């Protein structure tokens, strides 16, 4: 993506603890912006109780997080 001039955003979901720390460091070292979505344990209000997928509140939370990152990091810029 970078070679093609596309902006990159890593969206981490369902990951916590040491694994989350490792992935965040990995992407930051590559110069990639990272969004870490809270897990079901951290924010159960974002997930359906039945299957653990995002509910409407979860989808809104993620969409706003992505939009905020696009604005904050000017991911509309290429190159």
C-alpha cells in the first residue's frame, strides 16, 4: 500500500495485553497509524451478548474512531 502511495491505518480488534502492545509497537515502528478497539471485556456495551460481534453502538464507535484517525492524521493525503 505504501509503495502505491495509499495511506495505511491499522485497526486492532479483539486483542489485548502483551499481544496488543507488540502489535501497536510493530505498526508504529513502520510509521502506520493504529486504532485499538476495546475488547468485549473492556467495553461489553459495544458487543452483542450472543456472539461477541459489534452491535450498532460498536459499529458506530469503530466508524467514529476511523473517521477521527482520518482527520487527525490526514490519511486522505497520499505519498
